[in-house]
């Protein structure tokens, strides 16, 4: 056997031996590598479990310019999701006084996210009608009045005990999932996705959804 061929064979044997010793998560059938493509969340639970569905949560912030850039790609991906995937936005309520997060929950409670979600990004990052950071509850209420909502209702919803409870629940979920920035995607409460690009983030999400589906959507 020629020297080069013997060397190639020896390297292949060594590579296969090394692969055999990798943990199962590092050689999964779907090709995902734990620590490189995702992080397993200890004792992770969905934000809001639905029987027979795999949950995907995007932790976002309106003031986050990367979230703003990601939103068009995410919206296209979301529209193609199968019926057994429950997608949820979750504002990064890292503090109780985050007005942007309160604005999201207020709009949700008023059934108005279709009028406010993407326009809020546009107002902050394109039109700059609000500062990306530090806008007040009053400023968000005025912005949403421009989207056709009742300003007083928006203010009341942002200050309501229900929104206080949602802010607390969001922060608990975020902290339990180890979220340190936005945007972050969490699959079924079990996996925090790591991606090098928007496309990579969604590719890994799709594979983790398929993994959870195959496991019976715990």
C-alpha cells in the first residue's frame, strides 16, 4: 500500500475513533452539536405549553437594532411554520420598568399586535419618532394612538396588574433560559439556539423543532 494511502487510512481510523468517544449530543443524527449550535436548558419548560405543539419563542427588544434587522426574515419564516409549531414573541423584560416590553404586552392585551409590532420597530429604527432607548410609557401610548389605538386604554394596559404579572413571568422565563441578549430563540423551553447568522439561527431552530417533534413534543 502506498505511504499516502496508508496515512489516509490511519487518519480515517483515528477520526472515527475520536468520533465514537464524542457525547451523544455532539454527534446527533440531525448534525447539531451542543455548545456550538444550541445550549440545553436545565429543567427547561415552555413559556406556555400546548398539547401536541412545539413552542418557539423569540426573546426580543424593540430597541435592539439586531432584532429590527432580524424581524423581516423571522416574519417570513414564521408564516411558513406548520400547524404543530406555536411561535411566540416575548419582550426582553429584563427590568420591571421597561416601557417597550410593557407596550408589547399592552398591545397584545388589546388584540392590536398586528397594528403595532412591526410599526414599533419602524418608528424606533427608521422614522426615529421615538428614541431607541428610554422612551416613556406616555411616549409609547402616543405612538400607539397614531396607530389607531385609544391612548388612555394603552396607558391603562401598560400600568395594569396583568402587565405587571406578565413582566414578572417573562423575566422568570428569560432568566431560567439563560438569555443574556436579544434576539434569542428558545425551542420548547429546552434549547437556547446559537447561530452565526439569521439563516443559521433559523436552520438550527428548524432542526431542534424536528427533534422535539420526533420526541413527542414533551
